[in-house]
């Protein structure tokens, strides 16, 4: 992969310094490692869609870090902020394609577009004369009776579906259960970080400590030039899920707006 990648004619990406720079004003923005790798892949795709799985493989899994879809969304938000900081919203756009992924659209400046050619005005053509529509004969009584029967059958099906839905709602409770987090003061807390754990999972001390150690070793140790998260929410499951580790790293607590969270998911053997 080239060290310097041109994105259209207005901006370049330096892969060594992870710097996004305008070619006219020399303004620059430094990107995180994952955002830099994903942007380079989107440029190389030349407008084609890259799925979230492909972006996770390029930005994180290639370095041995397992993340979730939320990390991709946070990375896309950071790229859009970088484009806005350089006033490139009109020239470069990141588009989310429903159930597919993301693609990068690069528009050239108006000065580089070929001039429009003048064409002679074509003589106006009179609209063709439409023949009169044939008169529609009223439906015979038998046809009206068939339509009424179909309507009754459809209405009956809708009513039966509503009754079944009400019965299932009475049997199964689909309401989500609230999750309460409390502060964790045990060993393994990274310096300057507040750790929160589920109130009913405080007894899983070994799993909590192991999750914090995995996060420190595979995330913090690889991101020494980035601002570490201020709050870590450890999400532990049941004892049967002890092989899986997960946490959510946020710059601000959940209750604050703009908390800028990133989720991580680990599996240990």
C-alpha cells in the first residue's frame, strides 16, 4: 500500500503519520490507526461498498483485536468529523448502505468538470392525440360477490393474527430488563480509568479481572498514542459464557451526551 494516497484532487492521506491533509490550504487532521486503515481501503475500493465485517478485519482484526459493529460506527463518525474539520463535506462523502456497509464518494471540483456543450433547441412536438378510453362496464353481480368474499377472508385473517399476537404477548414477556452498573474497585483497573460492572455479576471477580487484563494487553498497549477511555463498562454473562469477555470503553459515562463509546469482544481459550 502506498504511503501517500490521493483522495480526489483536494486531499491526501499519509499512511505513516496517519495525517489527512488538504492540498490547497495544507490544513491537516490526524486519524486513529483503525480509521486510517479503513479510509485507505475505502479509497482503494473506488466507490464500491465495503461491509462492516471487511472494515473490522482491516481496521482491528488484522492487529489481533476483536471488536463489534459499534466500533465501525464510531470510526465512521470520526472520519466524518475529520472531513468536516477540513471543510470537505461537499467533496468527500461517506455513505451508509443499508444492510451492506459503507462506501466513499469523491467529487471533483467544478473547475475540473468539462464545459457543457450547447445544443440546438429541438422543435416542440405536439402531444399525440389519445383515443377516447373505452367505457368500463360495471362488474357483474357474481364478480362483486367474489370480491366481497375475498375481503371477508382477508379481514378474518387479520383478526386471527391480532388474537394470536395478544395471546403470545400474555404468555411471553418481551419487555427488556434494566441493567444496573456499580463501581468496581478490585485489581486490574487501568490508571486514570473508572471501571463499572453489572450489579448482579460482582461475584465473577476472576472473569472481570481477566477481561481488564485482556483489554489492557490488546487495546491499551497497541494504542499508546490515543486518548484512553475514561470509563469501562465490563459486560459479563453467565458462568457458561466464561470463555467470552466483553466491555464498552467510553470517554464519558452513559448518562452524559456525546459519550463516544467503543465496544470490545474477546474470546480466550
